[in-house]
C-alpha cells in the first residue's frame, strides 16, 4: 500500500461520521484506517478470562477510515501532501496556498 498521509502520533480532527468535530491522537494506522483516541467508541461483550475476571461489556475505540479525518496543524485542520526537499520526501501541510513542512 502507498505511503499514508496520517501517521501514528498525529493529532487529527474527524470531518465525517457520528464523531464529527472530535479531535484526538492517532494510536494506530492499518490498511487505510486509523484508530483515534476517544473516537469511534464501540461496546464489546467479553467473556470472563484470566485478564478480565468479570467479563461483561467493555467500551473501546474502533478503526475509522482515514478519509474521514484531517491532520491538525497549529490548531487548524489542513490537507497533507508530499514534497521532495534536500533529496528527502517530506510531509507538508497545505495552509492557505502555502506549504509548511510537518516533520
């Protein structure tokens, strides 16, 4: 799969879905989907086990599609692109027609 524009540790804003407007830190990226802290909460029924003695209903984050989030740069949700600078491919934030290096 191609290099993704969103990486683990980025702060993102949800732009579509039931958690519209929520911001959080990316915990994981997998197959074009992202796991965002505090976003996409689902209830999961679990049987008692050694790790969870009581079992019951637990709430946890679920993956959402990467197209439903935007990178947050200086408090503003922006698009992300790539440029070659000094022979290296770097991510850039597209802000008001200008490009600012992220990493």
